[in-house]
């Protein structure tokens, strides 16, 4: 996958995507969720996230205490040391990684803590979860970071804009 190319296309399409998102705001919750789940599944069947890793380079996921405990056991490091070594507290008082790209992102875009990665990483880009109505704004923003989101919007466009 040509990540740069996909992200450039997303940038070029941003205004159109904004209009698409405006239209989607008028959709019923059930229909909207079904539309996204179907497109998400089709798109992520074709995308191998290991060829991309852009979310691990560009975003700082929230890391909960539960996530920290799991990571701590997995890498055999005390939770306090995990906090001191890999995390910082952001302006919302949440733990996030202290640098980007993520310190757990290794060569070939592989997550070295994949089995215990934070829930926020697991759920990203949040396009197959209930109540997409609440996530439309962030989905538009994510189209500039995640090629998968860009492709999802492209996929649903004909059905929405007709
Ligand atoms: S923990 Fe893993 S999935 Fe999450 S940002 Fe870091 S490398 Fe990516
Ligand atoms: S979720 Fe999106 S941004 Fe993250 S690795 Fe997969 S395609 Fe790339």
C-alpha cells in the first residue's frame, strides 16, 4: 500500500468528505452503524495494517491503568516503571505514550506488545463500533491519518450522496 499516496488522496478529498459526513448526520443510528460495519469489514479485509502503522506513528492513544497492568506483566516490568519509562500524562490527565512513533512499534511496523496493546489501539479506527453518530467528526479527522478510514468513506459515498 502506498501510504503517502492514500493520505494525499484523503487530503484532496477532505472537503467532499466533510459534505459526506454532514449528510450522514441525518441518518438513523441503526442504518448508519450497519453502513459503517459493512464497509469497515470489506476495507480491512484488503488492508494489512503492518504495511502501514501510521496510527502508531501519528496518534497518541489513551493508555488506561488496566492497559498498564497488562503491559507490565507482558514485558515483566513493574507498572510504576512502565509509567516512568514509556508514558506521560496529557492535558486531559490521561496516560499516553511519551513519544511518537510509539516506543513499542518495531521494525516492519510490528507492535511488540500486540497481544496486550491498549484498548484504544485495538479499537482504532473505531469505524465498526456502535453509535457511529457520535464518531462522525473524529472519523473525518481520522481519514487524514488512516488509509482504511479514507477507503471506508470512498466506499460508502455512492450510497450516501447518490
Ligand atoms: S501499542 Fe502497539 S498498536 Fe498501540 S500505538 Fe504502540 S505499536 Fe501501535
Ligand atoms: S488502523 Fe489505519 S492507520 Fe492504523 S495501521 Fe491500520 S490502516 Fe494504518
